[in-house]
């Protein structure tokens, strides 16, 4: 799998997706061992909404580059040293 990880980890969108995904993963792994995330004043419904939003963020941007087929970055993306900026 050819993915330019150096560029991906410098991208803010990557971190906005990976951090919530890791929180959900930790919570899912801990549940069978009796670990329960204490959200304090949040209700169960609000907690479910937050978890669903984290999952959507994770689906949108962790590994898959939507501009290429499959899970690999394009040859052009593999040459980047920093994320490509839009605009000018």
C-alpha cells in the first residue's frame, strides 16, 4: 500500500479524524473489561451523537484518499513534502 504518511500526518484533517477515532476505539476495547468513559453531565443520547460524529470524521479521512482509486495515494501525492494548498 503506497501512502505518503509524512504528508498525511502534517495534515490537520488527518488529526481531526484520527483523534476521535482513537477515542472511540479505546472506549470499545475497554468496554468488555468494565471500563466506562465518564462523560459527566452528558446524557446517553448526547454521548451517542458525539460518538457517531467521531465515527463519521474517521470514515471521511483517515486512510482513504477520495481522489484516487483504492487505498493508495496518487504518484503526484507521493512526491509532496507538505500537503498541497488550494487556491493560488
